[in-house]
């Protein structure tokens, strides 16, 4: 089986956060705790799969959460044009992961059926659960569905040779991680199944959660899927940019060789 290259592409960050925003029951809840925002590009020869899309300037303005780079511009150093993306894995439909669906008009979306049901169902009557979603992003996913450009999964499935998705839930009802065959072994893009390394390795749940048991069980799943624990890549941890080698631009790191510094967990 040939292996994939993986690039983590940072498009935003948010430094005005504390540990209480990242961990339930943290003893040092008011200490600063910054967050990075990523998309991920999988590449094997001429094949490309984008994992999540980030969000655009309009969404940034509406939420007062600025982005550093438009998602399209963030991908440009990898030689990727938005029309080149035909396969797009959506880990979940929260604004920071699906806020750029409209930027990739040729993409077929790969999504857990549970996530579409959650984002369009009665749970969205609760403001707390609805908060991470934006109606326009969900409507864009529905438009793709009616255009015949959504592939639904129910649990575990293969998207391409060496690329599988696995429903985790917890943070969002249909949240899925992505397992990828690389030269370093099976790497798991956790997305928000683990925002930070500390979530998974210290078993400290993230506060935005619809099902806490699923989130906690998901940490075990991440460890089971990865060839070793250093190949679990959390969705928002700035430490990723320190552990992995630099990519073709300052905001990009290459993941598939594995961490290039001693793994601290």
C-alpha cells in the first residue's frame, strides 16, 4: 500500500483563552491556554483529500474571531486551488471545521449521517448546543446533498486506500476522526475528538460536549487506531507546530514523517 503525505495548515489562532476553556475540572482553570485552528491536506501522487475547511472572513467577523489567512490562501503554498479539491472529509459541521464548504465548489463531502441528523434536528433548539454551528454552513452541506455530492457513513468506513473515518461523537454527535497510512505508520487526525494532547493523554474532556461518555471512550479509540501515541494529532494544539517538521510556508507543518522532537506524553 502506498502512503500519504499529510500537511497541517494553520489559518487562525485565538490567544485570549484560559485552561478552563479547554478542560473540565482543571485545577489551574484561569491560566492562559492558546488555541490554533487547522485544516489538513492529504496527498498521494495526484490524489488529494482535504480534511475540513476552516472558516472565512465573513464568519470571522460575525463571531469576532479573526482569521490570519483565508482558507484558500492558506492552501496556496501547497499548490492547491479550491477547484482542485474534489474529495472533502468533514469531521463535523461546527463553524471552524465546515465554515469554508462554499469555497470548494467541486468537492464531494464525506460526512457521518449522525452529524447531519444532529445539526438539523431537535438538539438545535438548545442555544448551548447550537452555538458552534452556523446555519449557512449546514445549508451548504444540504445543498451538496441535493446535488448528489455527499457520501454518508455510519461509524467506520474507508474513504480511499489508506484513509478511513471513524465516528467518535462526544464533542458533536457525528464527529469523526481520520486514520491515514503514512510512512511513519497509521496516523490519526483526531480533529475535535482531542483538541489538545492533554485532552486525550490526561483524559481531560473538552467543555463543549454533547455526550461525555462518548468523548471519554473516544480517547481510547484514538489510541487504538494509531500505530503509536505520537501519531495522534489533536485538532487545535499549538504544540503540533513545534513537534512536526516545517512545510512549504510558516503556517504549514508536515505530519507524515512523525514528530521530529521527543514526544512529551
